[in-house]
């Protein structure tokens, strides 16, 4: 079993951020309205569930060890 690369992990996290928080990049933009986001508790929970599901899927496909 291999670990996902940093790029693969970043892509999954950014997809979750886009889908749940409408965040397009993790890079600092130096513009407050782009760097700071007000999000609901519901959105946070949904994003955490998506991240958990992505981790479970990675373990099931053998792309990451569950040790």
C-alpha cells in the first residue's frame, strides 16, 4: 500500500473546500474577503464528513494504509 502524494491529498482537500466552502485556492491572496471565510456549522460538518469518506475510500482502494 502506498501513501497518496502531497499533490493528490491537496487536490482532494481543495475539492472539498470548493464544494463546501466555495474556496478556490489555499494560497494567501492578501485580500481579506478572499482569505477569510464565514462558514456555517452545517458546512463544516459536511466538509468533515466528506474528508472522512475520502479517507475511508483511500483505505478501501489500498491507496493508503490504515495502520
